[in-house]
């Protein structure tokens, strides 16, 4: 990324934080945020970031800080939906015992995964970004742990690959936005 695009993005981020209406009701901030995040972090794609954020209510009129909160909410919703989906899978009759054991492990992991984003939302609102970082990273680790359990047996297919990948990417988006905020604040408002 060249200097002029970084300067443009920082200017846009600055305007969105100081004057939210200057960028409201447009998708430019989402596009620029996702481009920067996907360029700096190989853990998610630009299109996943863009479509996830644009689909969320209020995102098109959000500033950078609000986009970060939206990303954490998306992570919470993903973790909650995944936990419910695992419960449904476990209710099926005739489930392969190897799959059942791993689903039970994932259910336990996602039980914590549901609580962490809820706490992260409270911490985010309070500006405790280091705590948010720990909580979001925990969900990312949980999704990886769940998926890795299925890889222990060759040929065993995880029924949760999409949900786990989405959780990991949503966590990466949340962390990237928080890092942009920290970098932005340090650049424009040094202590």
C-alpha cells in the first residue's frame, strides 16, 4: 500500500470519527476499512469483510468505531448460531460416534465462545480494547480448536467448517478495526 492510499484512508477515518455525518450513508468507509484490513491480515478476504459489514444494520452510516462494535456483534451472533446448530446436530439419531465426540467438544468450546463476545461488547463500549482483544482472540482460538478436533481422524469431515471459518474471520475483522482505531488515535492524538 502506498503512502497516498494510507493518507487517504487515515483522512477518511479521521473524518468519520470527528464528523460521522461526513461519511454517513455510504459504503466508502466499509470498502476502505476492508481493503486495509485484508491487505494487512491474510486471515480473511476483502469480500467476506465487505459483505459481512454491509449486511449488518446500521453499518452503512457507521463511523470506524461503530464498525468495530458491529464486527464484534457479528461475532457474537455467529458464535450463538453455531452453538445452537451444534445442539441440533447432536440431537440427530445415528450420528457417527467420532463426529458426536467432536461435536460435544465443540459445544463446550462454543459455550465459552458465546459468552466472550457478549463481554467484549461491554468492554468495547467502555473503550477497554485490550480486554476486547483477549475476548475476541479467545473466540478465534475456540473456532480453530473446534475445527482441529475433526482433523484428528483422517477422512473425518467437520460439519462446522463454514461456521468456524466465519467466526475466525469475524474475529480477525474485529481485531483489525480495533488496531486501525489505536493506530489512528496514536497518530492524530498522541499522548
